[in-house]
C-alpha cells in the first residue's frame, strides 16, 4: 500500500487544493462534489552536494594521551592524516566523545569525558583539519563531571557512564551542552551562540544560573541525552529539544526545552520499578516525530522487554506502555528520526546475545511498533560483549533505513546489515564487509544531511576501528584501521595480545560529524513588475518591508532574495530554487512547518501566484539565466555564477544547469518575477525559497530564514520571510449574483472564477 500521508506531507508543497477567489459562494458546492485523488510517485534522490566530514577519536599513544584526535573524511573512502585537537586539560585517557555540527555557522562542538572525570569542551572551525589552536579552541572543562571512570575489563556499576551530551538548536544554531557535576538531584547546561556562553558565562564552574533540578528524590546522573527537533536539516525544524537523564536510582527523567526555558521536569520511569542495566549501558533513548511529539524508549528491570512513553507539546507525557519484548534483559537503546516522516527507528542490544530493530509509526500515520522479524533479525547470536553492538539510521531523503549489528554467524567478527524500507520491510541480512580483527564492541552510524549517504564505523575489542560509507545502494571501499589504539578502556588496550577475551566494559570514544550545505534566507525586496531593466531600481517598498495594495489580480512584482550558505562545509551544484507562498499563517512568528505552502505556478498554470517574465523581449528575467547585477544588502559583490549571482527563476520544474550553483560560504541573490491571479484581497502573502527536487538534483526542503538577530536589514533586525499585502477586492452584491449564471457590475456581465 502506498503511503499517501508521507507523499502529501514530505515536502509540504503543492498542498493548497482550493483556489482562492471571489467566487466564494460556490466553494461549498465545489468541495461537496469534487473528488480529490493523489497519485504519489516514489523517488530516489541523488543530492547535488558532496558529503565530507571529520572522524573524532582518542588513542593511547604517548604523544597524544588525553588529546582529542581527528581525521578528515573525503567521500567516498579517503581518510586523512591524524591531527590533534586543542590542548587537553590533562593526560587522563579519553573514554567518551560526542561531536555535533552547527547549521548556521562553520563550527563543530566536541566533548571528551576522561578517566579522571573531567569533561573537556572544545570547538573547531576553518575546516577542522589543522592541528591545535589553528582550528581547535578549548572552550571550558569541568573537572568533576563524574567520579573516576573505570571502563576496563572489570568495571563496577556506575563507573563507565556518560552523563553529558551535545546538540545544536535547529533554527537558532546555538550549541547546547548538558552535563553532570557528580552531585545528586541536578544537572547543568550551557548555550553557545558562536561568541559567548549563557546563562552561565563560565560553564566549567557550574552554578545556580545553569542548574536544573531533577524531580522528586533523585540520584546522581548516569546518562544524559539532548535531542533537538529537526536535527540534521530535517524538514520540520524548531528550537525545541528534549533532555533525558537517568540516575543512580535507575530512574528516568525528561525535561522539555521550548527554545527559551525548561519545564519542571517529569520522572518517566522509576520509584516502584527501575530501569535495567543503566549502570553499564545507555538503556534509553528518544527522538522527535516532527516538531510536536517525542517518543522515548527504555529498558525495564525484571522483564525482558522495552517500553516507551509519548510526549505531546502542549499536553505532556502519556502513560508507560510496552513497545516490544526481547529474549533477555535490555542494555543499549538507540533511537533516530526520519527527517521526512513521523517514523522513528530504534535499535536495541540485550544482555544475552540479542540485537533488534524496530520502527515506530511504520505507516507514517498510526501509532505503534513494528519489529524486524526476518531471518537473523532479531539476531540472537551476537557476541557477549557489553558495548553498543547494534545501531540504525535513516537515509536523508529516501525514507530507507540502515540497521547494523555484530553477528556471531560471521565467525564472531563480522558486521551484518539489513535495509529498512517503508512501511515495515527489512531486507535480507547481508555482511557489510567490515570484518575486524576481533569481536566488534561498538557500532555506530550517521546519516548525511544532504544525501542518502550513511557513515558506519565499528570498533573491536582489540581497540581497532574500521569505517565504510553506504551510498544508499552499496558500500564504498573499506577505510581500515582508522586507529589501532583506541583508549575506550581507559588503559592501554588490554586485549590486543589475547583476541577473543570478552571485556566487561567499554566506552564509546569516537564520533563522526558531517560537513553540510546549509543555506539560510536573509534579505529581500520587491520591485515593480513594470521595471524591465536587468537590474531593477523601482522598488515597491524598502528592503525587508512588505509593499501594500498589490493588485489581487494581475499584480506583477519582481522579488529579489539573498540566501547564505552558513556552514562553509559544502557547495550545491545544479539545484533549482523555486518560490512558494502561504497566507493565513505568519511564518515569522509561528513554526514555518505549521503553515501550508504552495509552489508559485508556471505562467498560465492557473495558480494564485504565477511566474511572469518581466521583459519578454530580452533575456532579462529568462529562466535559468544568471543575474546581471545584485541589489540586496550582504550579497557577495563579485557576482559570478555560484559566488553571489544566482538566477532568474520562472519555472517550478524546469531543468537545472551550472547557473544554479551555490558555493560554500557565499551569500547569493536570485530573482523571482511573479504575478497574482485572483489572489484574496486585503491579505498578507508570505513567500519562501524552496530547494526543489528536479530530476535527481535538489535537497527537497525549504530554505529557512536566518534566525540570528543583526543579520538582516543592513544589520538592524532579524530576518523575515518576504511578504506583500494585496489591495481590497470588491465582490458582487446579492442583487448582482446569479443572472445568467454570472454576475453584473456597472452594467457589465462578469464570469465567476471556478475553483477546482
């Protein structure tokens, strides 16, 4: 059965089914007799962005003990030379690493938790490919995040844990670090806007200003997860986040962040019944289903099952419910959201050789779980090691997922995979061709933000790691031995000389971050549709100001918009950027994704807003032609293809060529010349740029407005979406209606405009 809802909502465009117009008296009749059918098409997206990234890890070499290490990744299979991050707070071995990438500026934030309990926070910029302070900057360290960590072959409970996490708010671009200070009943947080920390300017010395109390009588944090809504350039973005905290009492707490402050917090599970195995593994995880619903999954003591709860913004948490059962008590839980649907994939690995994959909302509409049930999935013969041996992720556009796990059927040293296809099908389990020297102890995957690529990285019990890129259809060349001396045990690797020995504990001391193409809409201005010059000068209003009294029918205007690639990570090739509109919803104040957006139609297409050539006698305004010059504040002044001069756009589904290129780090300007065609009168219409899918090119996602203050309007205001106000439309009186099926005005017979 084709998933209709997914096809309708996926790009949130072309969803305005009834034309606005003066013939409102017939709308009920039309809607009563019209039969609307949707004929969805499946697609395979090959985005026109090259995806590269950075491997982060730590090792036990004498020259880099306690230091963050990094290697560049160049698609599809090249690893760079090892470099060092910022100067470390101590030579204590690094056990846990978390790395995230900003969407609104060129920056990655990395946290490293060490054996001595110190948390080091550093950022990197300018490529993250040069040793030390050239690219890496130490931001702060907290020496008491945990007590002494013990992740070697015989750790005790609560001595190999990760009570910190890092995320970026999806719209503001603020880094969000949540962490413990090894004290009961509270955790701390810090926000970084690219230049300063808040609410505590020195997070390494936590205090009352950045303290969050756990509800009830709680223990000391063991594991912390910060999960932002819309991560990885997802279709639905906001500054919302959920912070999940488990403590030494085996309770699970949740805190909703609305972009400004936390709620009071909720204890989801605990008191009379405890979590299972959180003293040795992250036994919970959660993710967002769009912007307004969050699903958390966790293990439970005394029962071989996984349970879940659902949070709705504005309503709160629902009840504790069984998700699915397992063959043994659960340990590791990992959850990932599909950027283009309401599906969530979960991977779990249990204490007795059991790895599973499950999907929430398999049909993208109905609440519920579907568990992989093909041969070897669930797998009950994984090796008996305590690390995270199963992991899953979604490809960015296709809706397909990738599930990896360690499989004893491959001699105990192999990584197998299965592809998940909506709405609930897992493919035949196959080897991923990542046969390490010994049992894998950690497996991790990362979906690319601009393509269907997935990075997979596995670490074995001998401290050796291999990585391999999944291209959405096949595996690239293996990148072997990224490091052979990982410090994941907190000591020099104890098992290298004795392969096959089962470790009792291991930390996840590696992470990967993708560089990305991340465009953001900035300044705009409407010019007269009667201005036929290549570079218009007759403005309808000031920059970033809505013109008024634009004719509701045949009101022509030339709209200039510039957009900035802020992440400085990648360039876009041949990607058509069309225009969309909405009304009855202000995307500057409401969530953009809550508005209904419709493509500006092609000339003569019958849309409320259509493209119109501003000068049909010349190449000026011709679709796909590069601009002759730029007019907006901040546009790159060199004005060459890809470097400031965008194109005229006159076709929502036309071909693409080199003139649509947009280079990394560039503020580029394009123009959309449009005309109203029976728009509603006295109405504010808002417009946005949409990076359209044309053929196999395009991100198929909106270009959101830049959220930072002082970045638009010549540095004086926040960015807004372009808008205009139509003039007053005088409709027919009752006495004028229904004469010969038409209406009369000033003695002239007028036709109704029929909506379909």
